[in-house]
C-alpha cells in the first residue's frame, strides 16, 4: 500500500483509518470550513453567483435555490437524504454525468465526496460568509487559559500534543517581537529570568502592551491594510506627506479608541457635525489611495481608479471581503455583484477631487 509515495504498514494504516473515522464521528460537518471551499473551487464557477457563467440554470451557493426542484424534476439537494440528491448522484458518478465535468479540469477526492455526502445527510446546513456572522462567545472546552483550552481540544482530536513550553529567553523574544516589533533589551531579559513570581509572564505582557511601541506595531498593520504611504504611488511617486493622519492612527491605538469611533472618523470624519480637527485629519483615510499628477491622463479614468480603490480597501479592511473582483464582473464565488461594487463606490462620489 502506498500513500503519497511512502509504504504504509498495516498497523499504521489501520490507526489512521480508526482516528480519521473518530474525528469524523465527533463533529458535524461545517459548511464554511468543510464545504464552501470545496464547492467554491469545483462547482461555483458553473453553479454559483455569476449568472453569466452559470450552467444548467442551477445555483448551489444559495440553499433556497439548491433545494428546489429543477425543470427536469430532479432536486439538487434533498436535506437529510443524500440518495435522493442529484448532486450526490453526480459527484459519485463515473460516467459522462460526473460532476465536476472533465472539461473543468477539477476533481474531488474520495474524502471530499464523502464529506459532501455527510453534509447533505446532516441536513445540508448553509452558513453565511464568516465575516458577516454575529460574533459568538463559545464556551471554552476546559478551565485555564481559554486559548490553550481550544487548541488542546483540537490537538487531542487530531491525536497531537502541545510542544513543551519554550525557555524564558525565547518566550520573551517572541512576545516582544509580536507586541512591539522590537527585541527585548538585555535588562528586560534578565528581569524576566529572575522574576520567580507566579504572574511573571502576565507582568511581561502588560508591560509590553503599555509600551508606546505596542501602538506603533498595531499602527503598522493598520496602515498596511488601508494602504498608507507618504507618496503618490503612480508614475514619479511624488511626495504626498500624510503623517498627521499616521499620527492620528498612533494616538487612536495608544488611547484604545473604540473601534466604532475609529471607523466613523476615518470613513466620514469630516461629515461629523462640528467635526474636530482630529476628526477631519482622520478622514484623510479617504485620500490614501494612489494619485496621479501626470499631465496627459484621462481625468475620468483616474477618478474611476480612485473610486474602485476605495471600494477595494473598505471592503477588505472593514468587511473582510475581497470585493475587488466585482469591479469587472459579478463575483464568481461570493454573492457580490458588480452593481454592489458600484453602489458602494457611489458613497464616495461626493469627494471633491480632480484627477
Ligand atoms: C465547468 C462547469 C461545471 C462545473 C465546475 C460543475 N458543473 Fe455541474 N453541470 C455543468 C453542466 C454543463 C451541466 C448540464 C449538463 C449535465 O447535466 O451533465 C451540469 C449539471 C449538473 C447537475 C444536474 C442538473 C440537472 O439539470 O439535472 C448537477 C446536480 C450538477 N451539475 C452538480 C454539480 C456539482 C455538485 C458540481 C461541483 C462538485 C458541479 N456540478 C460542477 C457544468 C459544471
Ligand atoms: C480588471 C477587470 C477584472 C477583475 C478586477 C477581475 N476579473 Fe475575472 N475576468 C475579467 C475578464 C475580462 C474575464 C473574461 C470574461 C470572459 O471572457 O467571459 C474574467 C474571467 C474570470 C473567470 C473565468 C470565468 C469563466 O466563466 O470562465 C474567473 C473565474 C474570474 N474572472 C474570477 C475573478 C476573480 C476571483 C477576481 C478577483 C480576485 C477577478 N476575476 C477579478 C476581468 C476581471
């Protein structure tokens, strides 16, 4: 028996089968984790959100559509009944009816087929895009640090264990780089080595999070996400100093400004009644896209580019969605249309700018 080129002993194989089956039994299939990525890769191109590339007049990305009878009387998905579901017949078929079809150059593994079957058997529950699910606080599976508890529960399911705790010097280096972007000083390292109190680690983390470098590190990620630069980006990349906005972000993160305020001030700070100077500066977020000052450009083309950039950045940063694909066609894998794209762009149409 060869699996991925290496000979497997019967004992090891039966262990794998036993544990895979155990993992399968213990937890229901999750649409967002187990099904959407598979269908998005192998079905949605032809049975998904984009009506111009849809085939067989059938879409599988929406439950209401997928459970209703087709014109030929067949039903793509009968929740709870895989044997009556046409998608199951098709994905297990070995003849010309096989889905995905050969001309798509996509295939499903045996495991993926079984997972889809089990999902249908369990009621074919769909879930919305993860970014739009209400935040829930799941019960940690055990006492202690909840992050460890979740990780340990999953590791146990996979038959794995945590690595041993790293030595103090390594732990401090990791925490320092992670929270401040900087290495610890020799004094910090010695202090942590010598601190025998039971909350030595919490003290380190609190100290790092109180450091101004913590806000700088967080700001770095935020400024990347909203495509901050002190230059125009196109052509000669002329200077475009924007540091007052950068300093606003630094102050906001240092002072732990609530995220709703942080959002409102950046997206529309200048429209807040009696906006403060700080709120107006925050709205410079809207001017962080690339700008051109080239003499020969077509103004309308560049205004369109700026608007599209704003939609892409806003959706990726705040909505956790790459809407950028819908600039040119309905999204092939997620329910965003080009109309959605340009409707969102319209919110920014009153920005007074010339190309
Ligand atoms: C590259 C395009 C393409 C992909 C990808 C694709 N299909 Fe299809 N599908 C078709 C076409 C074309 C038909 C109509 C011809 C036929 O019935 O075989 C069809 C028909 C079907 C039907 C029968 C509909 C009816 O009217 O009876 C089902 C069910 C189906 N597909 C399921 C799937 C599933 C599930 C996937 C993903 C695992 C998938 N398809 C991937 C092109 C595709
Ligand atoms: C700048 C315009 C533009 C952007 C942005 C864009 N596309 Fe496209 N896309 C096109 C064009 C043009 C075609 C070809 C359309 C055709 O020939 O039917 C195409 C075709 C496709 C196809 C093949 C469609 C089919 O039915 O065979 C897929 C899949 C696709 N795009 C996915 C995406 C994804 C995913 C994104 C975002 C990551 C994206 N596109 C962003 C312009 C764009």
